[in-house]
C-alpha cells in the first residue's frame, strides 16, 4: 500500500480521528488527530530538504507534534468543518513551512462501517509558483481532484483485496474441516480395525480418503486460478484442437465425477472441427458449467450442452449449457459471479462459491461474453460466446 501511495504524484496523508467524547453525536471540536499514512511527496512538501536527508516518519504522531503551529491549527480547523458537513473541504493557505510553501489541500471524510473508525484522507499540492493564472489554478484543482479519485480507487482496491483474503480464510477453514474429519475417521478405522476388515471395506475407506483429498486439492486449485487471473499473471497459449473431441472428453470426465447419475446430451450444430484457442481456459469454462449443471440438478437426470458457430464478421463459438435443476433465485443472479457467493437455495449441496467466478474470469480472459437465464425450480441456461480461429 505504501509503495502505491509513494508513486502518486501529489502529497497524500491519512489522519485517524479519535473522538474525545462519550456522546452519541460527535462534537466536531472534541477530537484528536493522528497520522496513519503519509507518502514521500507529502513529507517533502512539509519538511523540504530535511525529508531527503533523513527519514521522516509521521505515523502515530499528532499534527501539533510534528508540524508547524500554523499548519496544525489549520488542519484542525478544516477537519472540524469536514466532520460537521461530511463533505470534501478544499483550501489553500500560506503556511510557515520550509521553504514557506503555499499548499492546496483537499480533505475528505471516510467512515469504516464495521468499526465506525473515522479517517480524514488528505491530498495536497504545491501552488507556491507566483502569479498563477486562472487556467493554471483550474488545472491544479483538476489534477488534485483526479489524484483524489485515484487514491479512492486504490483504497477501494486494497479494501476489496483484504475482504477477499478474509473470506478465503473463513471459507477455506470451513471447507477443509469436513474432509479432514472424514480423512481422520477413515484412517483411524484402517489403523485400529483394518485387520478385521474385508478387502472391499478397506478399499471403500481408501476411496473415501482419496475423494476428500481430491476435494481439498480442487479448492486450492480454484483459489490459485482466481489469484493468477486477477493478478494478470497468466499467458494465453492458443493451440489447435478438435473441438468436438475436446468437449466429449470433458463430458466423460464430468459424468464420472457425478457417479454417472446424469447424462449429458451433446449437440454440435455447425462448428468447425479444428479451432485454435487456449484450452486451459476453455476447459475451465466447460467443465465448471457442466459440473454446476449436474450438481444443482439433483432430481433431473439430463443436462444439455450445445456448441455452434455464430455467423458474424468475427467467427464466434457459442456454448449453451442447459439444466432442469433448482435454478437461481432472481435476487441472487446479479451476485452469482462474485467470489465465494452462493445462492440462498443451495441447501446442503456442497460447493465453494468459486466456480462461477472462475468461469467469468476465463470468459473475460478469452475476450468473450456470458449470459445467464434462470428461474427457481425450473432450471438454468448459460450462454457463452467466445472468439475463435477456425482451422478448416
């Protein structure tokens, strides 16, 4: 986070607001400010050459402990206004800084809804240059506003990343607990009573251990896929494949994983036999969609996969997967592509909430689009369009 702030081309600082009252209504005068973040440009603007010669660390200090009296009083005054109005406060004032700089400063209030932590996010620029024209002042203000927007985006991105990490830790601990308990029980039975078991019973316990290990491995692989795709640490490697054979192979694997309780009805309408595409991401899309269709169709025994080529200026592959399962409630459909999100009607059906996120990421990486149509207790249809390079 500090590296990000240090590369922003304006002064950035964050002040924690400590309310010095027990009243429910915040008295905007009864507060203490402490620095929690300050980038290099801010320290250079405030302390001049001193910040170059030696490290200036403001974190944990009150403005009155490290800034000039005039600057500290000005900050307190305008922070008070910001707390009262809860609006962005902008001001420019000549302060007794080194070397007598005039700073244009913008303050905005941020409230953490979880713990009600109040923070003031500030941006500042040096406008000491004499006889600034109106256009220069307008440009400086515009740049300041753009920097504020950029900072808010970076802070939002950082917050979303932290939330994702917390969600993963919580979800992973929950998802690992059950298979680990199953593995522990099966291994204990084999150790303590294996000599009394028939070979079939032993194989049954071993198969159970292997299934649970595979489930945990799949969870870790899904998280790694999400992490790599969102960080951009991937490389597209198109290769030529027989599309129909590729789909049939995935169908066979999916049916085996589903204990052959469902039949996938496959139809190839008019696709070229050979196409060039990154098979890793295409496999993620097809296998996850088929797996979901089977998993969430406990009372149906057929799932439909249709592939066709769309007649367009750019050839596109249309994948259509249809099931007659439990469907997705309308209220959940907008969030179904979010990490770890699961619809409210899944009940006891096991899942991590990562499958649809992986599908969406893979579709985006391949430059395609995805459309979902679903009705609760009636089933779901997913259509994916992907640009392809026919080889016929």
